[in-house]
C-alpha cells in the first residue's frame, strides 16, 4: 500500500518510509492512497478471531510489503 500527502506535493511512500518520515516534506499528513475493503463474508469470519488476530487482519493491508500479518501478531 502506498501513502500520499494530504497536500499532494510529495512522493507516494510505503508504510516503512511513512513511519520513518512522519510528516510529508510538503507539510502534509500521509494518508493511504486507497482504503482496503472487506467483504461481508470476510467480516463475518472475523467474528471468530481473537483480538490480536483481528487487529493483525485489519492492519495487514496498511503494512503490506513491510510487515506480514504474522509479524503484526507478534
């Protein structure tokens, strides 16, 4: 997933670089370029997950390419 600046004048970055950068160089905040969507079936299946499993499942799309779901659970 890529993150873009709210001011639109900074390069898109991945999670790791956004975490290290903090604010965008143009003074904007980094936000996801697009938000992940879960289907009704995926949400229904999440009801059976423990809190740590659920948190990892929801966060995984935001950290894709930098942290795996397994790493988030740890």
